[in-house]
């Protein structure tokens, strides 16, 4: 075996041995961030927070160990969720024979297109450390989620999107709280 191959293997082995230490440090940071977010907004579900941040993280984000990165992860998860809701709405539109339900779903489809756009803007604002714009974008998107849910009630229909709308609200609330933590930590 060539000497540079041995060096590469040795360095790779060292990386694998130290990786759990980096991940453990990041998980502590996730936990600390979630605890701090819960102090900002008391109704945040701690397990939901940890799960959201860990499940939507890449190794690069975990190693970064930065509260602002966690706000980005949460906002990105919210944006991805909004896009998934749009796909669900389109599936429901194809299978729903009821004209009132179709009308409500069409409204929600438009609302969630706005939601996805607003939350995409929030991610960009978080990356630029423009928290005021991020918070406004999160709020505007949430207003559209509420509009979707309200439209169902106004039509006298049980919302087929209630669970997805609840997750949207949880993700936005979490992102907002983490932004508050990041501001207190001065990034």
C-alpha cells in the first residue's frame, strides 16, 4: 500500500472516531436551543423541537453548532412542509367530488403557495441575519395558514388539512422562538 493511502486511511479513521464527539456536542446545542426556545414560547413542544432540528439537519449543520443555523433548519423545515401541503392539496383536489370542498381546497392551494413563498423569504432573511424581515415573512405565511383553516370552517366543512396546518403553526412558532434565542445570543 502506498504511504499516502495509509495517511488517508488513518485520517479517515480519526475522523470517524471523533465524529461522535462532534455530534454529541451538536445534540447538546440542539437540546439547549430547544430549552431556550421553550422559555421564549412556553407552548413549544420540546420533543418536537429536538426532532425537527435533528431530523432536518445535515452533518454540516450539526457540526456548525450555531443557534442561527437552527433557526435556518426550522424555517427550511417549515418551507418544505408548506410545499408538501401543496402536493397534498393537489392530490385532494383530484379525488374530491364535492364542489364546496374543492372550492375550499382551491383557496388553501393559493394560501399555501403564498405560505411557501413567504417562508422561502424568511429562510433568505435568516441567512442574511435580517430577523425583522424573517419574522414578518413567517407571520405573513402563518396568516395564510389561518386563512386556509378559516375557509374550511366558513364553508361548514371539517378541514382535511387540520393536522398539516397544526404542524405549520408549530414549525413557524419554533422558528420564531429560535430567532429570539439567536438574537439574545448575538448569533
